[in-house]
C-alpha cells in the first residue's frame, strides 16, 4: 500500500504515457468511411438528388410537402455515403 503512495513522489518513476487521442469521425476519409470510397465532401455528394431537390425548392419555395419526397431521397443518398444528417 505504501509503495504506491511513495511511487507518486519518487523521482525515478516514469510517467505513464498519455492516452491515445481518438480521431474524430470524418465521413470524407475513405479509411474511416468505406461507404464513401471516393472521399466526396458533402457539397459534392449525390449531385442528382441535390439538383432535383434544389430545383424543387426554387420552383415551389418552402411550401410544406411539395418537395418532401425529393428531400427524403437526398437525405437517404447522403446517409448511404456515411454522412450523418
């Protein structure tokens, strides 16, 4: 018991190594996210569903329900590439 306490003040003890920092999840990193092997950024992912969604919002504004299906398809596509939205 006293050996543990004495080791705190002992000049010969070696400090414990710092714990390794866990890398933050990056969906654009193919090594972390196998669903996105090309490493696409969110702005460049799912261009087909993104353009259809944007065109719908430009044409209809934010009227509820008008673009819900296109929005859902885009969200599914993004999640399919490993993005958390």
